[in-house]
């Protein structure tokens, strides 16, 4: 059987319907790419996303995800603060901000210092419940048509390392576009498979982690997808990130086949941040077209 496009029947980024080319297999999954825009993705769909994104995703219980997300709060909030500041520079203080993939609400805690109202959507019920316990409006579930109607109009949307997890990223981004006010902004971060590191490491790229990640964007393919969804690119950057040391240890242990549990010092390690930049992760700021 030849490789196939996602459920839409065409490349979600550029709309091409030509047969995608096979790249390699990773973690039992076939990775294919669009011959026109180089977007890569997992050939077969994923079942049971809710089984992947449970409480274990935010601890060291799985062979992917985070080592200790909760213990990383201080570091993660410092990192998210930079995105909140970027949003503040482009979105007025009376804006209503939505985050898709809000996890424990750390970005929203930073964003609400500047904006009138913040709301989040998170698939993991435990994480959403924890965020609500801190006074945040975080809904458990997926950002489908029903959820979009319930949340209503927004002025800005944020997806931080989320779009690569989605089964239909074009549908979600288009849904955000429909709910955004005129001139509304979207901020997203994701890996760049077309970067020097991405091209050099290929199958061994640090973000090539199916079935957790389903899509592997290049700068060109993410720009094409956003254009199809009705956005204009304002800026694409490759900023330094403050990364919890515990997460680095967890990911290295996973790649080396070591026990999944972090050492006893995991909490302390997760509370320490280290600045990293392999220039293979991009932050995209886009604006809804008139």
C-alpha cells in the first residue's frame, strides 16, 4: 500500500494531492512527506489520544512527554513569560486570550497578568482540574466545534508545542481563525524539521517522536498551512528556551533506553533551568487576514 495523505485527502499544509514520499520508520510508524512542501507526518492515524495524554504524560511514567511537569513550574513559567510578553506587545490589555493545550495553566497564569480574560483547553482532565483549582478557566477536552462554540469569540490564540500533536492541525487552526476577532493574533511554537539539525539527524531528530508527535513541520510548510487557514505571517523566530534540567535528563534516558523513572533528584533537577537553542524550534506569530 502506498503512503497516504491525512483524512482530508490532501496535504494539510499546501493542499497537494500527489502521493507523499516515504522517509523512514520510527517507533513502528511510517513517516512520509509531501513532495511539494516537505511537511512530514505519521502515515497511519493514531488511536486513543486520550490514553496518551493522561497524568502519566506529565510525569516520568511514559517513554515520552515530561519527566516532572509540576516540579518544573518555576522554570516553565519563566519560559512562558517570554511568550506572554510577545503577546502583550501585539495584543491590547482588554483582549480575550485562548490557549489550546493549556496543561496545568502555567502560560495562562503569566498571560492573565496583562490581559482581561484568559481561557484554556486541555485534553488531560487532571491537568485541567489542577489549573481550575488555581482560578483559571481551563476546559477539559479537545478544541472541536462544540468546544469552540462554548468558548466563543477570542482576540488571541496560543499553541505552545501543540500543533505537532494534532490529528488535523488545519482544522484546529481554521477553527481558531473563525473564532478570532478581526486582526486577531495566533502564536504557536513547533519544531522545524527543515532546520540544519532536523535535516542532519533525520530519523534520530530529538522531536521525531511518533506516535506522540504526528506532524513535523518546516518553516515553509507551517507558513503554507497558516496561509490556507487565513493568516498572515508577522514573524518567525528561533528563540532560546529555558528548559528544565529534569526534562533533558528524562529525554536522554528515554533515548538511551534507561529506566523511565527519573532519579530521586528529579524534582530538584526539574526546578533548575538551562538555556538551550539548537535552532530547530520555531516560534510563529501570525495575524488573521482582513
